[in-house]
C-alpha cells in the first residue's frame, strides 16, 4: 500500500441568506456561480458533506473511504478506536455579510439522546473584521431558566445577550450550551466537533426568498442552554515566533497558533492524531519524506498520523497557521 501524504480536500461552498463575498475577496477561493458564499467546508465527515481528496494519488476518494482503508495510520489509533470511520472534526470558513441567527448547540449527552449524534463544542478564530463588528457570546449576566424565558417571551432577548467587538486574531471558544451568533462584517475560521445539530433561538424576524420565516427551536434550546457566565469570553494568548502557542484545549480538539519566519521541524510521534493546518497568512511548504505540499492562505491540509516527522517551511516572512489535532 502506498504511503500517506499531506491531504488537501475540495472545499464545499454553501450559499447562505447571510453570506457575502469575503471567501473570494479575502481568502482567494472561487465559489463559482453562487450569488454569495456563507460557508466553505474545508474538512468534513458530516454525512452528505463528506470531504473528497483533491491532491495526489488518492484524489477522488472520500475522507470516510480513506479512514476505512488506513484507519489509525490516517487519524491515529486512539482517534480511530473512539470514532471509527467518522472524522471527528469539521473545519469551516464563515463569512457573515449579515448577522447570523442567535443559536445554541447541545452537548454530547443531550445530542445523543435526541439525535443519535455528537454534540457541538466549537471555536472561532477571527480572520478579518470590519470596524466595529461584533459577536454574540453568552449572556451579560448569570440568570435562571425562568428569568431567560421571561425576557425571551417579552421580546427582550437582545437586551440580555453579551456582545463583544472583535478584531483579526481574536480567539473565541464556545463549549456546547453557550448561546452565540456571528455578527455582520466578520470572517472566521471555525473548528468544531463533527455535528450539524443547531438550535436556532432568534433570527431577527427575517424571511427567506419565498417570504417564509426560518424555523426556531425555542423549546429544544431551553434544555441545551448554559446560563452561567465565565470571567472572560475572549481567549487571551501571546503569539511567539516559530513555536506552537496553545490557544484552545478541550476534550474534543487542541488548537495552536504558529507564526513562522524560518523552517520548523515538527516531531509528532507522541501525538497519535492527525494534524490539520489552516492557512491564515502567507504561504508555507510542508516538507515530508518523499515530497512536499504547499499551503496558502485560505487552504486547509491534513497531515496523517503516520507522518510523524516533517518540516514547515515558510515562503518568506509573515506566515501564520492554525494547528489542530485531537
């Protein structure tokens, strides 16, 4: 069997009522004849949206097919034992040309009970934000379920939500249960559990092209919402040159930020997981035994678990990557 290599996948572009043009203008991705693009699914194991390899001899194969064949060599033995052929993470770029609905995701326990699916813990890395652009993250202050319902039914939901102004480089972590929404003018990279279970709480009374309101999940959301408030909604970190800086570590994924101006050797033999690299700025080569692949801004690449040693070689200064593993 031929050896695995860093894998690129064909992006899946999704037209959304709130989508815009930044996936093309900021990230250089061609979404074809779509009037706009709200989401680019970069790596996905979600049924009906399973990623297809775009490079090398495995081009045309789905991610699920590759896990069936290569198992732990591709995703790591530990990951394969837990998830089988289902890839555990979903990587997206999201362009909010308008406000996204206020929503919440259930945790594993509730999602398994209701949907036979995993819950959805996620994070955002802000790639670009228009001046004054904001995100909704949780509530302004802690409250009870009853207090929340009283405000919701009185049409005062927006009064109790917490909004944060954001800039490029900001990191926001959303454990399952945290109410959230991306505001207009924000472009993010999203890293999340493989799940498409979303409870929509409020959608600004918008209508679709046929004049219909989007479905809300008021009752379903109630059992999923976490009404507590953390000390801070933003994740603070100090970027350092030529080393991985951990910004999010949870039960489902770890995300590091890498700023490179010289070649970096990566030794992953203890990790027992695939590694995903998301191009934030600049161009970087991934050099491995037998070849190299190039990662540009707006691209995502999967380094198989079996590739335990490789180099990240920036093409010039100003390279920034997100590094993600399980």
